[in-house]
C-alpha cells in the first residue's frame, strides 16, 4: 500500500481568464492509486484535469507534485482527431508517444520502436500496427491512444472520458484494460468519466463534482450522498 502523495492540490481555484469554475479545491492522490473523477457535463472535470496537467495555471492555490521531481504524465485526451488526410498507421500514432524522449529531428531509435511495439502488445493491438488509424473502430482507436500515452513511460496515467462514444462491449474492454495496466505497471491512474455505471466496484476513491463543490470519498459514500440528494430533490 503506497502512502506517498504524488499530487496535492491546496486551496486551488480553477477557471479561464480570471473566471472561476471551481473554488477552494483541496485533495491529495496517493502514488499507485486509481482515482475516478465524476460529475455532469460542464461541471469542471476537464478544467480540473487540465490544471493538473499544467495546461492551464490555477487562478490561485498550489498544485504540488510528489516530493521532488515532476512526475511523467501520460495523457489520453477526451477526443482525438488525427487528420485523415495523413495516412498515420496505428503503430505510427503510438510511436508519437516517444517523441519527448529524443532530440528534435533525430530518427526514431530501435529502442523506441520496440517500446511502441510493447505498448501495442499491452493494449492487445500489435497485429493492427500497420492498419490506418482512421480505419479502426472507436474502441480500437481509444486503445491505441492509451498505448501512445504508455509510450511516454508515465508515472501517472490521466484519461479524460476514455469510454465516451463507444459501445457497451468496448466500454467494458477499455475499463478492463485500464485496470490491468494500473496493476501491471504500478501506475497512478486518474480517470474522468460521467459514466458512473462503468466504474469498477473495487475503485476505492472517487472525486465527485456536485453543485460546484468537490467531494472526495469511497464509492459507497459517494453513491449514498448522490442517493440522499436525489431523494431530497424529489421531496
């Protein structure tokens, strides 16, 4: 059981151009944890994610990463559209994840090509490496994007709505894959979703955005809170 915090937010307010979306956000995520961030569309989930990723700065407060060096972050965005004019294969998309590990304009090393192949194996799509990304199914595309994130050799894997827009069977496969990768690579995983029904029962930590407030607790606590508030709203 890990006890070290890998990400801590202290009194953070997030938003755009000085306009807050969420205020006074404080929580810590342990190294090796699998944390799920849930909330309705437009509640600020993606904005919080972008703040953790340093894509946007907090309006105030502090985001602290571990106890020293900044961890490597592997990011699977909410939507990814590769221009279909360019004939990227699945393998080429995964190799893109290694670009931060080499000097600009240098050829791709054999080591990085082998790493990309291993990442394809990890998501079960090595046989599709020469297939055009544009020709893959929605579920396969999502798995390729997860493989690309793995190719960054991340300490923390962040996934923004990884099961949105795919069928129920693909949702189940993707969730099982993420769970396996979490255990195999001992990754810290932070996943955003509004598909509450798809969250594995063993997940023991939820961040739930409700009425512009961030609540942290177990699955049972969050579902109990949701049920109570739903009941009160109907009285």
